[in-house]
C-alpha cells in the first residue's frame, strides 16, 4: 500500500494527524476578542510577578530537605481550595499515613495548632468542621506497591473525571521509572512527557516535587538549588513549564523563618510573569506562609481580629 493511499484512508476514517489554522479559528477569535488569558494569582502579591498558576501547565518544585517545599505546596493547595474551590489530588507516600498528612492541611486551613499541648490549639468543633472542608477538596492516592507513571495517570484521569483540577506528586522519584537503571534521562523524559500531555489534554495543573541530588559538601546546602541540581536536570528544564525553588537561606538559624521562593523557568512570560525571587516567612504556629516577617499578612486572614490577637501574643517564633 503506497503512502498516498494510507493518507487517504486515514483522512477518510477521521484519523487526522494534523491541523491547520482553519481548525482553530473559533478559539483564536474568541481569545482575540476576549483578550489573552493571563496566569492566575497565587494570592501572594509578592509572588504574582514571577509565579502564576495556569491550567495545562506542568510545574516543577525543588529545594533542599527541610527547606519548606512540601509546606509551600500544602499552603498553595489550601489557598486554591479556599478561594477557587478547586479539588486537588495528591500522591505523596513520604508524607503518609494519610491521617497525619491530612492533619497538616487542617492546621494550615484553620491557622491554629491541632496539638492540644499548644495554647493556640483549635476547638474540637473547628477541627470537625475542617475535616468536612478537607473532605470536599482533597483526595489522597495510595497503593501497596509503588506505582509507575501509567498507573498513577490512570488514577489521575479518573479523579479528573470527578472534578479534580490540580494533581500533586511529592516526591516525583516515588514513581517507579522503568528503565531507570539503564538511562535515567530517557526514562525521565518519558515520564515528564506523559504528565505534560495529561496536563494539556485535561486542562489541569500538575505540580511535581523533586529532591535535588545529594549535596557534594555541607556548604552546598546554603546555595540556591535549581534544575541543575536535580537528576536529569536538562530534562526538567526542557519539559516543565514553570520551575520553582523553595529555599531557606539561613537554615542553621532556627529563629529565622524566612524562605526564598525563586522561579528559574517561566514559560510564556508575557502572560505568566518573569523569573525572579521573593521572600516569604513561615509561621510554625499557624503552619502558614506570610508576606511579612511579623506574620500578619496572609491571604486567608479576612479580619483584623486575628492580626490584633497575634500582636498581643508577640512574635510567633
């Protein structure tokens, strides 16, 4: 069978493998008339110039152990559920058992401790209400055996059908990578491509958290890591739309809770911000990130009562 006949049969069976501008006219004109769709706010003003949220995008988050990257993802997730009513699916086996992991979401959502030994503990009524709130928005995937990318994406597709719009894998190396022992770059390329296609096809956000390689020296932990510190570093740069580092610059000072958020790659910068750096402050009492060192400015604080209470009780650290 010659190539022309194969092409003719493909077209006749509607197995079309290409498009032209005419196929996209309606969406192009709609975008032109309405204006371009810019990335969505993180609800942190200091971050929005460099980090925006966009359905269809693949995000890579990295940072040294203990740098606050998982807490940052938890905070972003709670804010998205709170303001945007988005449902979020997690595969985070290093954070399980699920009930303990869920407790961190409740802590962040309430902005109050869930441990009775602390004076700012929430009430049981608040705790029960927070459980119900989390039940509306969060799903936690788990298997007895570590899944590969295909198994995880099958589950994610099911959850997308049931309303989830953000998908988190933390850490990404918890996904079995077939052929990794032979060529990590090729295996990583395959997996990242699968997750990117899923994000685009389902118009969802995928947030992947990946640890850097082990530091060569203790001093390296003081340096800001990026894709070059990740296994298959070039591939992370090539495949991800947004690259983010979460870093504690003064990690040895336990009183200093400043955390640097750095974006080292931003795709379509005219719509989604430009690579840059901002500082947030992590408050242990509320399990939240704030924009000021006194931890008074937070997107979910809706009254001045909470701020006044914090001033009366001194600094949170």
